[in-house]
């Protein structure tokens, strides 16, 4: 029985998998079990932010494995304290709660927003507004928050207290900001929804209207955060800082890690016993996170991310099959004129290039450390497929 047969026999069929068995990876390349090499333009859906098995990252993680792999959150660890300090000092937030994924980080944000409102105003002010076409996770609360009908099936009843508004529609937002609303939750760039960046005017309106009513703003930066867009947080592109920001994916370089960052207004809202996570702030994940944040915040790193993104866009704009390009930084959506994004992804795989899709678009989330030479090598393959 080969690997794929064994996988299909014993692993739940909850993913539509490509016929690739990854064996190992180094830098921006990985190798399958037949020794075929692939250029990675997907980074595990934006998770391997430093590529495969980056040397300094690997050294940090392996050192931690040999020192202390886990302890209860009833105790302190220096590695978690160091990572918390680095995140808060980099972003300007006051406190952080660590968990294991983006969905968990968003769950934490939802609970914190509702508790903030309950503590201050009492019961009944618990509705959270999210945007149509949003995606916030696959737990019951985050599915309920997600503004896509395709996900609202099978698992009835969904949680109450979530209302969707049209992205970039200020009038729709105003009409739904009732007295029962405690928070507005946004992705600055809707990743799974098609790599669509919000308009600046709409983001301004969200913050202004929420400030007037003491309604919290939650920024879901699970996919956009930790340098992906050329800024450490995508909110910096808009000149905004949410009351609560959630992070995951690339935060620890490929180890399960999520984080919920709290601003001054909400920094004390979660008190002992109101929330928790057995594995949250795991020492190994924090060691990986420290290596990531040290690299991403190093001098000139994010400037290089911007240059790489500009280079990719310049080449793609010359391709006749490309209708438009969306996103920011190394979070790129490619709308095609006539071809299927799913078909392009399959053909790219056959030719040794890993890309993603988002709705009708080809989606690129290459490692932040990718070189210009590797970018060109991958784009040569992609553009040839698009123009073929």
C-alpha cells in the first residue's frame, strides 16, 4: 500500500488533496517521494513564512525541543515571555493570548469582545458584525461569523449574534450598527474570499462609527499578518490599529500557533478562568515564533517583501491571460480572462510549481524569504501555462 492509498484508507476525506506526497523541503523548494522538485509559491497557505527548514529557525526549534517541549500554563516560561514581549513591542499592543490556530484566535477575539461589552453594559449587547465574503475559521463560532453561504450548511443550528454587511458599503454598515452590536470584525484583505483588499474609505468609516459607540474593532490578520503584505500588520496600510487583532499562519514558521492581541481598552478583559488553551504558548511554537519575528523585523526585510511583490506584479501584468491582480505584498490574487484557476493549479503542480486558488483566482503566498531568482523561475512556469 503506497502513501496515498494508506492516507485515503485511514485519514478522513475532509480535504480535496493534490496527488503530491511531500518528502522534504529546504528553502523555497520541496521534494516528493519520487525525488521530483517543486518551487513553493504557497508556503503551506502562508504558514511557512521563512520557507522550508530555515537554518536559524530550525536551530531555535530544535534547541527548544531538547530543553522543554511543553508545560502547563499554570507556570511561566522565558520563551513565551520573550515572544509575547516581541509581539507587543512590535505591534504596540498591550497583551497577547496564545492559542494554536487562526480559528482559535478568532474564537478568543469573539469571546473577549462579548465579555468587554457584558462587563460594561450588561447582557444583550453581543452582536458582532462581519463582512459578506469573509472567512474566519471552521469552528462553530467562526463558521457562524463567516460571511459566505457556501459554509453555512450541514452543521445547524449555527450560533446566533452575527450579522453580515456588504464589504465597502458604508450605508449597509450604518443600517446594521444597532444598540445590540459589540464589535465589527474585518479582514483588511479577504483571503479565502478572493484576495480582495477593503477600500480605505470603508475602513475609515468602520473605525469612526465604532469609536462613536464604543464598539470594538476586531482585525482578523490570520493570513495578512506578520509581514505578509509588506507591513508587519496589514492595518498599517490603512493607518489603523484595531482594538483586537488576531494572528496565526506564518507567525511561528510552520508550527501550530495563534495569537490574539489586545489594545489598551481590552487588555484586562480576560480574567482567570474565562478562557484558556492547553497548548497555547507552547515553548516549541514560541521558539519558532521568536525566530520568525526576529527575521521579519530585521532591517530592510519588509522593504524586500515589497520589492518582490512589485516584481511579481510587473511580470504578471504583461501576461495576456491576466485580467487583474489583487492583494498587497506577497498576498496575491490573479484573476484570469478565460482559464480556470483550479486547472492552472493542477498544471502548475505537474510542472513543479505549487500555487493556490481563492474563488476564481490563482492565489500566490510565497515564503517571505523567496529570492528574485526563485520568483522568476516560478513565474516562468506559471506564465507559460497561462499563455499556453
